[in-house]
């Protein structure tokens, strides 16, 4: 690689945003694209392609597919520390996540539109989701779903088990929200359901950004474009920093097989590195000046917003005994993964039309576990580099429960939803009894708070550390992902989410990648106009 490597675009990362952008840009056979992936191509590995491994992968039983790291001990959680990881392989996090496809609701996009302008309106977001998805399931609104896109989405299982039916009925009775068929229909964002929508092809195999956008019709397994496509993917290539000529991004320095290599971009450098994007910006000289100077990094642009406003949904669990005659999943469909669930508003009645709670049924032979996510946290975290070593893990402080309102919100979910669901489930089938937390614990405020702290877990929904917003409103990038203060540098991944999504983050990240890619291919002047003044989040 002694010759100078020059491309039109360089993309760092093959997750949901990076892969979409790579495919969209290289659709023009005159455009050359280099994609850097720190891991390898593991699409044919059984734990990656076989969906039954999805929940085990999330628990990190296969560390060879992950960036390995640990966050800062959390003060509000008795100094417990949680993993700071994402996928290090083709497809990034989409190759190792829990496969749930959840679009942000229109309420979220209305916030985005108010801050960023019409490019991020609910109408346009829905139109782009329809272009992306190949939905294999039922819906009450065919006009809201896409059936010819590249992302296979399977609604599973076709025939829910009695365990899923009982849980769904209990949630319906406990909350008053009727069962819904399609939670990604903008008209039915709230309610319980028996069938999740999963990133899977019709046979149940995992669908990732790799299988959808870097598949055999796009590139060879070795990473070379096919059918005249000027696309190259370099595997085992870790980005170290973005190169600049004054304020213009000109390329990327990366580590491949022990060698430092430089590649140059004639048009744009695009960072789609997920939780590593903030670190890469800071290593490249964009971030809080004092922190960069302390690390010995020349400052390209002083932006104190870099690494701030980090957000993650909360995650807790409730466990029930079950009826031994009830199967968690259909015997002929273990890829269905989940046993019913729900999206619900805040149980106090605040913003009763907005999602605030996600409930996920995870069944086994003897236990029904209910994952409890609070989707509208107020707590903020931060990301800081330790020094200028690009291989040193960042200091990631997710700030869980630092805003006391979040603890109250989680307690309210247990006091109202979990308690009432437990009562209804027991009335449907006495075999189903709440065992963790016990009803006594829910009734005692101090015990419930301690249970939440000790039962707290991490769900890999990190977002917003490089917020998409005007600079004066805490922004790092503008509405099209361009980094403030420099030229020809874009960030496109979940780190730029401006207002927290109300569900899993991967669908939003696919949308971000596709929206930014379309702007690069065919700029939308209306989408670029100055935004109306939005309230600070």
C-alpha cells in the first residue's frame, strides 16, 4: 500500500448508517468509496447468522465480535460499572444486537423537525422508512409500510404461544390499552402485542446492515465492489484520526495489520463509528479545547459539545413463574426470540399519547422475564478521551439516574404497570406469580429503589453524544451531519440523534444513514433551510 490511496469518499464503519451510505454512494459507478471496518467479515459465522444466538450475543458470550471496554462506575448505582461495547465486525452493532426493529414515533420526529427543519419531518421519515424496509408481516395500514426495500423485517411468530397471549392479555387489562397489530404503524404506537418485528429474512436468519447493503450483489466477501462498483472495504482497519488541511477533512489515518496507513478523500470523510465516533473526533482535534490540549492534540475546532449529552434508556427486569405447559416460543420458530411485549406511555398520565415505556417478554421453560425500559430519561452522560492514544478506551460516563426524575419514573412503572400486570396475569393463570421484585418490595419505596439499583442493566442504546443541532443549541453536526467548524467531515450514526428515540436505536440509525446519503447524492434545498427555533432539550 505504498501508493497513495485516494477515493471520492471515505467511510469509517459498516453499521446501519455506514453501510447504507456506502451502497448509496457507490450506486453511481463513477464514484469511488473506501470503507474502513475495524473487524472482519463474520457473516457466515453461526452465532452471527443464526438468530437464536441474538440474546446470547447481547450478553457478550462471544467477545471476539466486540469492542471490549467498561464505562465509568455509576454513582447512582452503587458504583457499578457497565460494559462499553459495540460490534467490531462487518455490520457493526446490527450484526450482534437483539434484532428488534422499532421506528421512532412521529412525536419524536416532530421534535426533530422543530429543531432541524423539514428534512426530518414525520412525513419524510415515514417515506424513507418505506424505501428501506421489506416488511414481511401484517399491518392495518399498508400505506405506512415498505415492501420492496433492502432490509428484511419479519413479524414473528406467526402463531404466538399461550405464554405470549396471556402476557399480552394481562397488559391489555392492566393498562387499558388494546392489543395492536403493528407498532410501527404511526397510527398505533401504543399498546401490547404478541408479535415483534425483527431484523430477519423470512426464514429467520439475521438481517444486518451487512446482509442488506453490503451483500453479494454489492461486494465480494473480501470487500471489493462488483458489477463495476468502485467500492472497497478494508477489514481489520482501525481508524486513528481524521486528516486535515487547515479546516478541511482530507482523509483518514488507520491501522491495518500493524501498519499506519493514510487514505485520502477528494469529497467527504464520513464517520459512522457508533460509540467510537466521539473519540475519533476528539483524536482528530475537534472537541473541548482544554481537554484536547491536555492530551497533546492540536485543536482544529474548539467545540465543548463533543462527547456531551450522552443518553441511554434505562433497563430493569421483573420475573414471573410460569405454567409448565406453556411454551415460551413455538417449537417450529425459535428465531421469534421474544414472548410478547408492549409500548406504553408514562403511567402517571403525563404525555399520555407518547411512548415512554417498552416492555419485552423473554420466556423460558420456567420463567417469564419482563424487560422494563424507560424511554424518556432526563439524565445525561459524557465521553472523554484519556490521552491521545487512539487505542485507549474513552472514559464513558453514562450518568444513569443522575437526574432523580428518572428513578421516580422507573419506580412508577413498577408501582403501576408491573404490579397491575402481575395481578392480571395471576387472575388469568395462577401459575404466573411475580417473584422479582416481590409485591412487598414494590410497596416499600426504599426497597423498590434498592431493587432498581441492584437490578439495573445496560441495553446498548447509547445516543446523542454528537448532537445534530445548531452549535448554539449544543450541536456538533448540522441537519445533514456536517461537523460544525470544519469542512467535508460528516458524522452519521446514533451519536447524532438530537432528541432521544422511543425504542431501539438501529432503525433510527438506518434512517440517518439513508437521509444523509440521499443529501449527498441529491441535495434537498428545502431540507437545508434554516430551522425554526426549537426548545433546548
